[in-house]
């Protein structure tokens, strides 16, 4: 029996369309309309790290572990983003995917411009880069998921080297707006207007107890590479394994989960208790399902409309 399922959304691709995600989910798992839903302040990544015994964000460290990377380990993960610019301030709106040609062109541009500042290492995913400064920089910068839709003053770099990160970011923004450069690259994303520095913390010491950890995607691969004891397995196989009393499944994207297998497990009574943590705007939504709730006929189940309305109301009133 699997007890917890985390959709990390580590690149924040689902956060902007929570209604469409939930609609698709309940269509595939109608039993979730009988579950309890709660909007939580923390993000899916924060919830996962807390469950694994970490008090701080270790996302960049976990992702860097899966990269057969350089020595010494990189200090930053550099991600392409769209900033929402307003008259007096700005906010982070999304982390952007890049076409192969765009990623390659930006890589060469960064290496050339910052040759005296830092070394740029490509990532196999081509979703971000790893940065090793040529001098020590004492600063802390957050992972993007913790900063979505928040005004800039809430997530500025901290520490003695914060001004260096701000300087590099300003130079990158000028590079991205270089009119002589952009037209040479096809499929250039118009929304790309900055790159985001996220600190790479030391690799954590994991505390999982007796939990069986499995999953798929880059976060799961990073957990395995950073010495967390994991058990690679298909979701349907974990659901069918009655010897697993405390299971944890990790996935990057909600679309990658075998929701049909989850739905069958719920309807067949294989799953006695399930907690699902998913992205919801800049926060997360938790789904708590218990087998006995199937027999509480006095409890009126949600409809899709009433569920979305309740979640939206909770999100707005707790901001």
C-alpha cells in the first residue's frame, strides 16, 4: 500500500494552471471527490523535504547530485525565467523551457561574457545550467518555486555577496535584450527576460525511517544520486505490494503519474490511506483519502465546481 504521493512540480510548470490540473485529476480518479482537500502554505518541494527530515530547501543540491558534474560542486543553478515587470517592482511568473537552439546559443553567450566571473556547465536536461564562480561568494538565493508571484523584495539574494548576484543578473538581462543578438536565433521565447540564480546547498543527510521511497523523474534520480535509499519500481507494482506499510512516491509532473492505477487501487480497497501533495498556484494542495470514508454516506462528496470554488476561496482568503 502506498501512503504518500508527492508531485514536486520542481520547475513550476503546473502552478499556473491549477484548475485544469484538478479537473483532469478527478476525471481520472473520481474517488478523490470523496476525499478531504486542503490548501497548504508550503510548496510541494518544501513538504517533501520536511518529510525527508530537512529543514531547508535542498532542491538544487539534489538536482546537482544526479549530474555527473564538475569538481568542486557548483555554487548555483541558473534557470531561465519570466519576470512580471510593473511600474515600481517585479515578480517571478514562471520558469521557462528552452528550445535546443536557444539553450545552445545562450550557453555560448554566457560562457563568453562571464569568462572572468564563473564557469558555466550544461545540464543534460537542457532546462538550466550549473555555475561555478571563480572566487568565493557568500550569498544565499532561493529556489524559484518558493518565490512564485511574490514581489521582488521578498526573495532578493542575501549575504555578503548578494550585490555580485544582482550585478550578474543585470548583465544577463542586458544580454537577453541585445537586439543585435536575438534575431540570429529561431524560436526565441519572447517571455524570456531573465536568468535566476539558485544556491546549491551541501548534500543533506537523509532521515526516512522505514519508508520505502520510489518514483520517477529528475528529483527522484537526484534523491538516488545523493545517497537516499530508494527502491526503483513502477507505481502499479508499489500499489500491489502489500508488504509496503509506509510508501512514498515522488514524481516531477502530475501528468507522469499512473492515475488509473491509483484509481483502481482506491476502488479495489488496496489503498487504506493516501496523501497526495500537488502544486496549487504558489502553494500546494493536499488530498487526504481514507478507505472508511467510502462508507460514510452522510458525507456529501464534492462536485468539481464546489471543489474548485472551495479551494479558490481558501487560496484568496489566506494570502
